[in-house]
C-alpha cells in the first residue's frame, strides 16, 4: 500500500488532496477561513465600487498588522458580476493584497453563494487532513441588488450550514439591495449599509475577525453590534 501511495503523482510538498502541506507545517496555528462574497454587478459602478475597493485595502492592512490574526485568518474573495469568479483562493491574511474590482454585468447571487459554501467546505477538509484546528468559517456577502439567478438552493444550504455550525453567513445590503430576498437567504438578520460606509464596515469586520482569532476554537465570541451608536449599519 505504501508503494502505491508513493507513486501517486503529487509533488513532495503536496498532500493527496493536492494542497500544499508546507504552509501548514510552517504555521500550525488554528485557522479561521473567511470568504468575502462581493457583488460587483453593473449597478455598483462609480462611487460604490470605488468605496468597496478602498474598504478592501483598509481591511487588508488591518488584518496584516494584527500579528496573530495574520497567522490564523485566511481570506478568499468571490465576486459576482455577470459571472461568478474566485478572484482570490484561500491564503494567509499576511499575504492578502486585494486587486481593484470593476463593476459589470448582472447579479448571479445564488451561484455565488453556492461557490462560497463549496470553497469553505473544501478548505475545512484540508485543515483537518493536515491536522489543523479550524474555527467556524465566515461567509461575508455584500450586495446592492436582487439575484438574477435561482437562489432557493443557496438559501437551503445557508440554513443547513448555520444549523450544523459549518459556517456563519452574513448579508450586508448596499442602497438598492433586495432586503426581502436577503432576509429569506440569511438566517441572521441582514443589515443595510449606511450610505457608503465601507471603511467603517471593514474596520468592524477586521476587528471582529481579530477577536475570533484570539479566542479558543469552539468558544462563542460576542461581536460589537454593527447597528450600535457608532455603527455602520441598520438592522433589516
């Protein structure tokens, strides 16, 4: 059996699942996976996409500057605008340098959510295969519109994932978002961004993920209310 395994054509530093073992050997810290699920449809053109890009840069700087979060937090980026694209696979926060996004196309939100759920499930399995302790992953979706594809299956998978504690799903609506549909998709109450307060929102996200990264895996973490006195959102 061992001879058969050795002959499998993976590189010396790859596990049988095809993922890199060196990153885990060099950094055995627990991991928290976070997918940024971003609507870049045509309606986000202009000030909204510019504010989103600026907020992403700020978020990246914040998590890189937190030495523990930089080791424990992994970020992936999935966009949906005409098509669904994984523009950044999971990687360490210390190496997260987001590229500018451009608005285009329609809003295939259902497909995008399913893609994010699949990414999270695959990464969690890789952690376990490498002996890495995982935190509960986050899927953080930002949208300014209504889905232009079917979202029923995505909603069922979000409900199941939350029930099984497979991940936490957050829905943030920008002006123009279909809040009724977001409420049907998300188990937690969706929130509406106040104006274009992406900077404040991403500050909240980075501080919340930092708090998670400093906790013990499996421990409940109390997050600051995004709709509090100095908050960035309104609860839908």
